[in-house]
């Protein structure tokens, strides 16, 4: 940036002036380096200390010119530094206002509470899938990191209703509470459920007991990163190829084959039809692994005569473009 370049030039010029002053006093007056450096610094800083030693006539003439150039250079450096700070503050204010406006306009998004290691991984997954989301984080240093990462972030306490409302809780599709404190996750779940009864809430749990509390508080799902991580590591040792398959199928980077869930909407093309009638494998290129019925029943490897009713959710595997075709068929 222009201000940074100007400051670097000013500091370089100031260093050169100090070196010239130090050498000048050392050669003209015969002083040692420390006394010469000290005299140079107090001269250009105009602090008003008395001379280190009595100056000769030549030394006084040198000091006159040194003050003119030295003080001018110092003022230029101070001005460049002030300009850089002011520009940085202005950019920060304008950037936050722009971000706040974007957050006010966003809807059907997800709110991530906490931008620690878990929160960052969640955001990375959402970002790779191009899912709209905002982050709420309390730590100012972490907020700055989030801004540098290009995240729509709000600095504040996720347990406060006002902060959740600022994040668009009433317009949001879902909320993930990923802060480190179990108590905070419970409060966030309670607040989010009260502010938006229809929102999907996934909360971070540390223990089995906290999972129960979070579900009672209003969370739809309570997930323990430690339990999930331990289970996956065990499977990686026992069933490595299965883990590789699931990684490719569920990851946004798995372009060849993916697993997705799609809700059958009222009035959609395949609504109230059977798997046999739709011939999804032949015509669309996807395989339906399961159907989560609206009643809560889960049909694994559903038979050909299984009916797809409005409100049911299809668990399907296929290529990305084929799954997009299926999404159109399930949409109203």
C-alpha cells in the first residue's frame, strides 16, 4: 500500500540522517560513537536536553543544518506513521460496516458459534460446498484471523440473544454451537431454539451427560468431536477402505462419487412415486441407499416398491451432476 511504502522510505531516511549525524559529530568534534549517537538523537527529537560536550564553531554550523534536515525527516516519518494508522482504522471501520451490511442481507444461512479448531473445520466444509454462513466469535484476535480468512464474522458473546439476532438467527437455516464451554453450548442452544423454533441446531458435546443436556436444551443433534474422531480412527485401522470410500463420498472434494440427502417436496416430480416407477438408477444414474420417512422410520436399501412421499428424505449416492438432476426431481 502507498502509506506503508511512504513509511518505509521515511524510516530509511531517518536512519540515514542519524548515521550522518553520528559520523558528523564523531569526525568534527572527536567524540566517541555513543556520545555522537546520543547527540544526534536528542537534536532531531527536539527534546531540549543540553549538549553532551561544548561544541566548536564548525560543530555548531553542522548542528544547524542537521536540525533542519533531521527534524524535517522526523516529522515526515511521524506523519507517515500516523497516516498508516489512520488509514488502517478507516479501512477497518469501513470493512466492518460492509460486513455488517452483508450479514443483514443474508438468509437461509448457517451460524457457526466459535471459530476455534472445530469451528474453522466446520467453516472450511461449508465454504467448500458454497454454503452461506456467518461466524460469531468472542476473542478479538481470533476475529481478526477470521476477517483475514474472508469470513463473515461478528465479534460478540454467542450466549447473548442480541448477538444471535445480529447474526440473523431468525432468518437462518441452521446453527452450529462449537464453543469450548459445555455450559455456553447449552445456553446457546436454548437461546437459538427460543429465537427460532424451526432452526436446525447442532451442538458440540464433550461428555455423554452433556449430550443429553444439549438435546433437552433444544439441539437437534449433539456431537462429540472426541467420540467421532476416536470412532473414525478405529475404523481407519479396522476398515481402511471403507473409511477412504466414506471420505471421498462425503467430502466436497469427492467429485466422482458423493452421498447426499435430499428432501422430497410436495408437488415434486417424484412425489408419491415408487423407486421402481422412477427408475432413478437407469434414468438419473443414482442409487438410493435409504429413505428417512417423515414419520422417523429409516428404510435401509429400500425395495423397488418403496414409496417416496412428501417430507421423506432420500439418502442417495452418485456423481455430482447426477445428484443435481435428482435434486431437481425432488424439488417442487
